[in-house]
């Protein structure tokens, strides 16, 4: 699928724990796998291993201080953050996990992590009691929910003399995780992904409209994640208050008819369409060009049916592009999702039960991936993590289609 790629960069963050010496082995292992490695250390890490060690191993300058003079006058933490295809922090102390969980950025490493768009892998290492503390586990959960990957610490004799969980995982395991993320980081290279998002607003007059509660968060998260994984992404969105995702073509529309036109104009070049928009099924049959005065309000608004954009694509598609629809249901989720799958000729439906608290306007959701022969239920996850899981499935579908 992907042509010969340029060398990918893995930024290895080293924090102040005895496991820092194992980071030397990690760096060598990752380099042997063909990656360029840049190391960033905390001040405490330099008490265990010197920057010179990593500089010698990698042949690259090692970043420690935010305030060091950079010969090329670049803002170093930003250039590191941008250069990274993957960031791996190994070993990662409880303190740095806590800082990351709270978005703190008070040194070179944490500032780089806050500034990066790359996936972050954390390999914790600490005393077993510190690892098991509720506060540490809560910080780990918070980071997981935001999409950080963890390479769990192993069990064994610790430097402090205790025996238990807390040992840094074996460097080869951490390198495996880094390599897997790096592959995923480019698995949509050369693929054009078209995403619809948000609600549509169907005007009654210049100030009133029929709309719905869709926030657009899921569609924006999918577009952002697809772009991060190398796809060319077009995002056609109804009215939402979200900023443009980085590196994405954003087309802002208002009505279903406008969304249809923008989608159809891009469909032929698309390999994947992900229709997360909550398109209004109906629009007012007439539009009053002047604001309707209260005294003149009609007793009823006559509605006209909007075209079903995704069904239209399904009909035109002939099995070419991968088509993914969304289904918000309040009961019989799988049954209704399968009806949509067949009716609109889709490859996959992301179904969610909107009868509870989750769904609209929330950061989290619980969804099912429903295809013709499987229904996979995911736990409650942050919408960004759902985006990643969904794109994993879609990347596999794209590969399968290309090898036909
Ligand atoms: N969709 C679309 N154009 C429409 C309506 C829906 O492209 N005019 C897409 C949505 O983006 C979503 C899927 O179709 O991917 C939702 O299907 P739909 O049948 O509209 O579901 P609901 O209206 O939620 O449910 P139902 O029809 O069962 O009431």
C-alpha cells in the first residue's frame, strides 16, 4: 500500500529512575529496527545516565534543558514534537505520569509531549507501592482514556529491595510497541478519507432552523486521527464550534443539500467515506426570506425529505470505496444497525445506544462496530480512542480491498 517510506523518527524520553540504564538498550534496539532516534531526558534522568551516553549511541544531540542555546535557533521542544512519529517514555516515573495526566509542561520532556501530535507510549517503572497507589492508577487511566499506550511494568526484584510489580518492561517489548505504533502512524498513507460530521441546520427563516444535538466531536476526532496516520482527509462538516483539525481539508456547510453537494464532489477520489454526520432527514419545504413575525407564525411547518447522502453513495459505489455509516439508536441496536448496513450497502456501521447519558455532546461514548458477520462491542471510551479503534478496522478493510 505504501511506497518506500522515509526513515521514521522515534523520540525516546528518559526520566529519573534506575531503569534509565535500560533505555540505552531500548535506543539501540529501536535503531537496529531502522528508526532514527532522538533522546530527551529529564534533569533527574541525567543523574542515572549521562546525555553523552545517548548522544554517542544515537549520533544526535540530546535534549535536557528548555533553556539551552540551540545552534539552529529552532524552538527545540516544538521541533522535537514535530519530528516525532512516535514518542516513547521509558522509564517513566510516577511523577512524570502525574505531570502528563495534568497537562503540565515544566521541562523539555513534558513540554515536548504536550506539543506533539504523535502517539505516545509510556513504559512506567517505579516502586511497587507507588505503582499500585490509587492516584497513580487514576493518572494511568486518564492517560489511557486519552489514547496513550502503556507497556505495563513487569514483576520482579526492584532496585529498592522490594519484590513486586514496577520493573521497567524488557526493552525488546517496548521496542515492539514503538514499532507497532510507527507502522500504525503511516498505515493510511496514500488513502483519501472523506468524513462527514456535525449536524445540519435546515432554515425556516433567516434566524430559525431545524437542527439536532450533534457536536461533531467524533467526526473531527476521526478526521484528525486519519490525517495523523498519513491519509489525505476531507472533512465536510455542518455547523459546529470546533477548530479545524491540523492538516485536514475542512469544508463547512449548513444544510443537508450543501453537505450532499460537497460530498459528491469528493466521492470519486475517496477510498473511504466515514459518515458520522447527523444529517437532518427533513427540511422545511419553504424558506421565508424575511424573519417570520410572531403574529404571522404558521400553525405547522411543512417538511420535505432530504436526500440520504450515504445511501446515494452506497448505490453509486459498486463496492469500490469502503463505506462506514453511523447509527444512533435507542433500542435493538444491532438489528437496526444491520438494516442500515444492508440498506445503504455499507461495510461497517458504528452503532451507539443514545438512550442513556452518552452520545451527543459528551467526550466519551460506548459504540459497537457492526458488519455483516460480526458485532464488536467496545467499552466506554474517549471519542479520540474510538476514532483510533475505528481506523484500525478501516485500515484493514482498505488493505483487503486493495489486495483483491
Ligand atoms: N445519513 C446521510 N444522509 C441522510 C441521513 C443519514 O448520509 N440524509 C447517514 C448518516 O451520516 C449516518 C447514517 O446515514 O451515517 C444514519 O442513517 P439514518 O438512516 O439516517 O439513521 P437515523 O436517521 O439516525 O435513524 P432512522 O432512519 O432509523 O430513524
